[in-house]
C-alpha cells in the first residue's frame, strides 16, 4: 500500500505541471468553469519545460510510427500513431503512467466534474504531410460500460508555421487552434464536441507531434451547453477559453 501511494505521488500530473498556472486557485476555477460549460481549454506552457523537452526528444527520435486510417459514413482519418504499449519508448511509458495515475484522474475529475475513474486511453501521434482527421465528437464507448469523458491533447510540435495546416478546429466556436509546443488542450466529450484536424501541407518542414487521449468513466456523456464566444483570461494569460 505504501509503495502504491509513493508511486501515485511520483506520477501525479501535478508534479509536472507549470506551477505558476496550476497552483493558482483562480486559474483552476477558470479551467473548471470552462470544462463544465463544454468549452475547449487551451493552456500554454502547460508542463515544466524540462518534462516537455524530454517528451519532445522521445517522440522526435521515434522511427516506428504506424499509419492508421478509417473510412465510414461522414468520417475519415489518416494519421500516424503509437498505440501499442510494447512499442512505447521508456519515456513514453512513464508519461502514460503519469496521465493514468489515480491522483491525475482525481484532479481531472475535480476540474471537469466528469467521471474519470475508468481506464485512461493514451497514445502519441504524428501527422505527416497529407494526414488529417474529419469532424467527429470523440463520443464513443471506450470499452464495455465506460465512455470517453475528458479529452486531452498535449502538443509537442516545434517551429510550426500557420501555412502548414495541422490545426485542431473546434467547431462549437469556429476556432482554429494551432499545434504550439507545450500547449495542453482539454475538453469534455459530448454529442456536440465536434472538432477535426486540418490536413498537413506537403510543404511542412517540421514534425507535428502530440500526446493525446481520454480519461474515461461510466457516466454516459450528454449534450453540451450552447457554445459561447472564445475569451482569454487576462491580457497575457496562459489560458485561452474557446
């Protein structure tokens, strides 16, 4: 029991978050209110710089990306991922443990007011030139009796240019969200959480890298509130609400 508590403490995401953001009650309240309202939360410089650099180096050096493609009515995607745990480099396996730890799930449940007690679905992605994902909600059953509750995308892309595509487009607010290094996206999943990733240009000269997934639980997502205009908390805030 003591060993598990120590492991949980060492793998809590709060150990790796930017303290100037996440040790501020006002910031946490802003994130909480936005997630409960069904908005997208973009947090810039979300993690400690050293942790972000460590994970960037891990994905930048990885050379066994697998292509995933799916085509069904009104939905199609084509991109490259690391889904199989046996392919995880040690750094990615550790990062997976951080996102899946009980303290991390407890924090995300407090922020979102959604059941995050289930399995954490975790992977890494690389969008190469031509890769894209058409509009979808993420509102699917993760496994029997558990549903995706809260989505996360931690961007680890460096030197990305706006003309290269690869933006996450948040449909409820008609807003483009570029893949900026060390920015964390959070949004609650529901029947109206439509979003997509714009196609990456053949001229892209950098790697669009991200860690992404969902915290899941037994609560079945319902409809989200009507979208509100995007806003930024403060003049130079790390947090953008969309």
